[in-house]
């Protein structure tokens, strides 16, 4: 659909269906208007370039505290907002971190934004493959064996013992060949229970589906908010009790909450940072997960450029200290994080709502790709960490298989 770089305003194939994070009141009326793409290796600061593109197209991203709902009438053709996707690699560029291994899906842009206007009907669903071949999903191929995953956990524990880091998130990748149109399978992923950002974004020969429950950053009603998730157990009564009683999970979680507090405190134009909710247990598919809410009041001008630089990549998928953890990730993970562990969501005319791309699947023209992992601290058990990653990936694999 899109070739080259920068802004595009011609859409021979519509680029989106249910956009993650988009307001429910606008669903069914999105019409793609213009698009922007940036790939790793392109010139310029991706945070500033995408902010400039969105600003030029009528979104007040230079001052996110400004309410502009008066330009959001219901009439057809009016500005609705924009989908925004940021890869893990682009997030590292924005934060000045060490880059990891190359992405297994290099055809997907590292930053992608699509401005939408209201239309009488929503964009039709694109196909990644031609014809009406029946859906077939081949065998999954993991980027590492369980033993290699466990060895990476041990290496992370050794880095913690040396004092290089306090915590690090270790992620594995898997891919499988497919035949037929992947869109129905991706829609099943987006519809998984607990998917706060459930949706699909698609471009020329690629698509992303997310069932993410986690808010990377939200700006609404004069506050900037993040909701880190850290801590997982099976969604049983015993699993809930175990999660609430686990000193290890709580300590790991609090470390990330402190990191997120620091990230928000770095933003210019914000007041004191507060923790509104700590270690609340939420459900995603067959898992309990612990979530906190961290927020700060907007007291001055805060732009999208500064916001992305402060919060990307999300602390719950990096570790602490963030830059040191990302350097460790680059050493440990054999395959790049690609479409996962980045950001995907909505830039509205009066708010921002970006999800963290955990529980996320990418499709190119031949294979499906997914990623799963977990946070490692000193008392992490390698076998348990391998099992936890498998438990997070299992609902995605089942949904894709159909």
C-alpha cells in the first residue's frame, strides 16, 4: 500500500480495521486520510517527526493538555484522530538506549501513524494474501529452546548479582508459516478477554493484532497516566491468593512502579507524581496479573515528542535501571522484539491512549510472529520463568489456530 518514507495520502488498500485504543463512539466510521512511516535507519528523530506529522494534520500534539473537542463534530469528513504505532527498536532510539537484534519482521515500519476522518462507513478489511485459500497455520518455531531460555534467565540473575541491574524483562520470539487470509485469525487475537487495546492495524503486506491489557501512557482530563502490569499467576482462586501473597512478585512490581514514577517525573510541565492504585489484581484470559496506576497532573505544556521520549520503552518490558536493562536485553535475546514491547494506540483530538504491545502478533506475507517473556529478579526460578512465558503465549497461539 505504501512505498517510500514519510507522509502518504493515497490508500489503494485501506490500512486499518478496529484501531487499538480508538474511542468506541468512532468505531465503524474511521476513514484513513494520511499516513506516516519511519524505519530504523531513516534520518531524523522519530518522536519529533511523527509529532510534526500529526500536528500538521490538525492534532494538538504540541500541547497535550489543551482540549480541542470543539473541532470534533459528528459530521462526515471531520477529523477523528490518529492510530500510532511505535516499535521496540524505535522506542530505544527515542530513549537513547542500545538497540537489540534485528526485527524478524523488517517490512513493518518502526513508527507508523494514520490520520482518520469520519466517514459513512469504516474502511474495509485488507487482505494480506490473495484469493480465498482456507486458513492453515503451520508449526511454531521458537527463537530459543526452553534450555536456552532458562540459561538467559540465569545470565540475567548473574547481571543482577554483579549490580549491573536490579531487574530485567527477558522475551522470546516464535513464528509459524500460514496460508490464507490472516485477518480473521488476527481478529480473534484482538477479541481475547481482557484486551483493553484489542484491535488490528495493517499496512502494505503486514498487519499487527494486539490483545494488550496494559496502558503504556494515557493523557486525559489534565492528567498523564500509566498502568504498569507485573506479576502473573493462573486465573484460579489459588492463583489469586498466591499472587497476592508473593513477596517476590510484589517486590518486582514495586520496582517497576518506582521506575514509572521516575519516567513521569522527567516530563516537563507535570506536577507531583502519585500512585493511585498499587498491586491491584486484574484478569487477562486465563491469568491473573498485578496492575498499578501511576499519574501526574499536567501543569504546563507537554508535547507528544517529550512524552514518547519519557515513557518509551515501557518499564514493565525493560527493567531497571532502564538503559542498563536494555543493554542486557540486547545481549541476551537472540531475536529482535520487532512489533512487540512497543506502543500501539490512539491520538485523539482531546486525549492520548497508547497501549504497550504485549500479547501482540505480527503477520507478514508468509509467517505469523509473537513474543512472550517476563521480568527477572534475583530470586527468579528459570523453569518457572519459562513456564510463565509459555502461559502468556498460549492464548495467542490458540486464537490464531482457530
